[in-house]
C-alpha cells in the first residue's frame, strides 16, 4: 500500500479529532517560535522522549516483540513520518496536543476484551 493511501485512510479519524489535531499543530508552531509556556514545553519534550523509546512508535514497532505479541505480526508502513502504530498520529503533533492521552488509548478502546495496556502519558494537568 502506498504512503498516500495510508494517509487517506486517516482522514475519517482526523475529522473526528479535529480540535486535538489543531491544538497539536498550534502548540508545535508555538514550540518552534519559543512562545509556548515553559511548563507546556517541558511536558511536550517529556512526551517525545517517551514516544521515541516506545516499542509502539512506527520505527520501533517494525521489530518490537511487544507489538508482535499484541497483533501477531510486526508493524509495516510506507509512511515516512514518525507516528504511533496504535493511533496513527504523527508523534510531533500527538505529543503537542496537551489535551490528548497517549496513543495506546486507541488500542485499549478497540480491544476491550483483552487486558488493557498502561498509557505512557495522559492529558496534561496544568494545576
């Protein structure tokens, strides 16, 4: 399957999560221009460290025993961006959406009959 077909298949999910996607893009821009509040910047960077080491990111899941144990095969993709193998979100915008939980939420919601996986991070509580 071409990467463009993979991206097109994401559109329905994108329409239902539009606010979180826009929040992620907006915070990513603020991060790049240095206008994001310090605590929010630190939270985004903390999440990125976690996601970079996660066995479920699109690079690691291609050879991850954890991913293979859940799905029976290793992850395959033609996409070139680093993304979550569970929710398909790009790591850069997913981690910048402070009102979002870790992409493992997608697995838990679609596999309610199986043991639930612990989230690597949750919605940022500013208090």
